C-alpha cells in the first residue's frame, strides 16, 4: 500500500467512524455539534485527498480504491446513526435509497471493470453534486440544534430528500451509461 498524504486522509475518514459513533451517543448538549464537526472534518478530507493526489501527482490504485470506500463507510455509518436516533420513516426512506444506490453503483463499477468498461461509469459531475448535498444534509442532521433561529434539523431533512433525489438521478445516469451501446460511426 502506498502511504502518501492523500491515502492517509482517506484512512483518517475511516478511523473517524468509531469516534463519530461514540460522540453521537455522549449524554451532553454539545455531543451532536461535536459529531457534526468531526463529520465536517471528514467531509473536508474527502475533497482534500483528491485535490492533493491530483496536484502532487500521487494518484494510485490504492487511493482510487480507498477514497470511495471511506466515503461510503462514513456516509452509511452516519445514516445508520440517524435512522436509529430518529426512529422515523421520514429518515429511513431516504437513508435506504442512498445506501442502496451506493451498493448498486459499487457493484456496477466492479462488474464494468471486469468487462473492461470501467470508464463508462467514472465519477460524474452529478455524482460530486450528490456527494456534496449528502454531506451538507448529514452535517445539518448531526448538528440537530437550531442555530441563529434556523431550524437546522428540518433543513437537514429537506436536504436529505434532495440528496436522495440526486442519488436516484445519478444512479439512473450511471446505469444508462453502463448499458447503452455506443453509437456506430456510419462510414
């Protein structure tokens, strides 16, 4: 395994997961905001590891594997925490959509790599928008408390539904790209 800073940042995201779980369940008023801050740091490392890997030309197969795994693990962990805490259909449905999409697209990418078509399902701009929306939604839901009179949790629920819609849209785009035959060049 190539240990460079971008890969270490991906590993840091994975290492933050147990800390998120512990802080989420602490019996203090500041526990949820602290959990949100930790998740925010993890979200920044998601952006930073890719940026540094490209800027420093430290992209690697290990990094290409670690980065999406770290993203999916931390998002799934936070969604499970939020579903367990809310005990609500309104949180469970978008969480199931998001987790199901991640499993589906991971399997699709693996299959496409096996058939030599990995580039057909490369990360798209829509996928990046979806990830950013998910991170914002989860930050708001983790923070939970109103801030400057803003109903943070309600805004988080709204953003979670926006993220779920973007999740479905991006999944459809990836599936369409994977299963669409390239047009033949008439000559």
